[in-house]
């Protein structure tokens, strides 16, 4: 399974970024092999509005099955759901820790956004 995690750095031991839409970077990880690539979220970060939607569109283009992050706003959540992508919020620690928590079932898919729009 291919998953996307919001991150502040370029390694799996980098801290998870608690924001989805305005995260600096995304780690896209193939869970079986643990191979990963780092993808810039520059367009969404620079957007005056709609950052969450743009980030969700990027996630869909990358073909991920799930997004793992700290928090997700309502517009991003709706866009991810429309694309058939699971949204997992409440992740913390490093990218590697969040990935392990997800794979071990300690993080579950969210049923809705956990922050208001324009959350910084």
C-alpha cells in the first residue's frame, strides 16, 4: 500500500508535520518495501487559500491509499474522501513512528475533519 505522511524533513526519522495542507513536504511510502520518496508541497504552501484542496489533489495524483497526518481541515478532508483516500489524523512523532502506529492499528481512519479551515 502506498501512503503519504506530512513531514518537516527528508528522512523517515524526520518529525511529522502536524499540518496536512500547508505541510512543507510529503513522504510517500510503499508500506511493503518501506521505499519512500519526498515530494514538495510548494504549490499548496504558497496558496493564499485552498491549500488543503491542492494538497489533496497532489495526494490523489501520487496514487496514495491513505494520508497520515496530525490534523486535517474540512475542505481537505472532503477532497481526500472524494478521491477515495483514507484520512488518518492524530499522528505524531517521526514519520517512521507514525507509519508504524498506522500499520500496527494504533491510528484509525478519521470520520471527519479535526480542525476548522485555515488552521495554521
